C-alpha cells in the first residue's frame, strides 16, 4: 500500500471512529430520556446496543444497574452494581444505589454501613441529587434506629444529618490541624491506629448477623474506602478477609488483582486474575502496564 493509500485509509478509519463516537453519545442521551420517561425496558435495550458496539464505559454499566433498579428487578440491579464496583471500587453512585436496595430489603445495618463508607470517602463529591438520596435514606434510618445509635455507631452519617457537630478526629488528623511535626514515634502510633481501626472493622463485620455475601460486599466496600485514602495495606487486609469467605468471588478477585498490581506484586495479581471464571483482557492489560 502506497503512502497516499495509507493516508486515505487512516482518514477513513478516523471518520468511522468519529461517527461511532457520535452515535454512542446519541444513544447515551436516549438512555437518559428513557429514565426520565420511565421506559426502562427500552433503556436496557439501548444499553445492550452500546455493549454490542464494545462501549463498556463505567457510566453505561451503571446505567444498566439503575435501569434494572427502576424496573423493580433488584437482583439484576445488584449484579450490575457489582460489575460497576469491580471496575470502579470508589463509585459513589453504585454504593448509594446498593444502600437503597438494602433499605428496601430490610437490611438496615448493611445499608447504614454502606452509607457510612460513602460519607467517609466521598461526601464532598456528592451531587445535589445524591445528597438528597442519602439524606432521605438516613432520615428513614434515624427514625428506625434512633439518634443515639447513629451518633455512636455511624458518626459520619450523624454529622451529615447535623446530629453531631463533628466526627471525632483521629490522632493523625488532630496532629495536622495542630501543626505538629511527626517524629518516628508519631509515625509508629499512626500505623498502630490504622491497624487498630482495620481490626475493629473486621471484628464488627464478622459479628454482624448477615449473609456471607453481604459480609463480602462490606469487606470490599471498606477496602475501597482504605484504597481511596491510600492505605493500601489496610485495603488488602479487608480484601483478604473477603477472599477467605469465598475465594472465587469475582468482585474480590478483581479488586485483589488490581490492588496487587498497584503494589507492584504482578505475580499475585496474575494469580488472582487466573481464578476469574472468564479471562478479563482489560484487567490483564492493567496488570501488564
């Protein structure tokens, strides 16, 4: 192929890509319209159409979760929430939707745990709509559990509702606010505080009278919170606990693979990825980088 032919082929390919991106944007707009007009089945057909076009953006995956939820199919909504969190562990919208499913399923403690994590890692990133959803759910939980329970067990939720003036600061945050310079001893205390926090969270999850799958979801949720705060060792510890309960859980395996890769342990990352039911080329590409 000559130089002119290659240039023409490249231009044609660029035009095709541009046309496809335009079509994808149009379909996404139509999905939003389906949500607004309560045409949920039509919206799911459009999501499927995007998947056939190899468009698997996180927002499209989450669209499927929302549409199934709106259609009242909470089981399938939960599946697509898990898919969203597998590829985006810090996805706030997915966690809020999962908390709402817990509310509708009378899983009060699990729903509160999820909202507490949401407010801990992403309160300042909530949209106005998300703030309204969280407030609505927390007011329901407050009436159900009482203010004292929220204050003692869910401080971030209590602060969000204005029941607490502030959440008790950790020694690390207090040190920053008071402009204290850390010594080697201070650093050791910081590490110990983090270890104690992880130990406490693990004990609380173990003691909860909920299903193993719900415990696995909670371990992954808190792992996401620690990951967001760049506490990678703590995040891995939570994921390992989830993996002990089910060593073939897809969400846990993907999170462990991604975290291991980030911690520069490619051997472990590949080990976890190999246990997935189906080969995930996107995950393998991320590990390979």
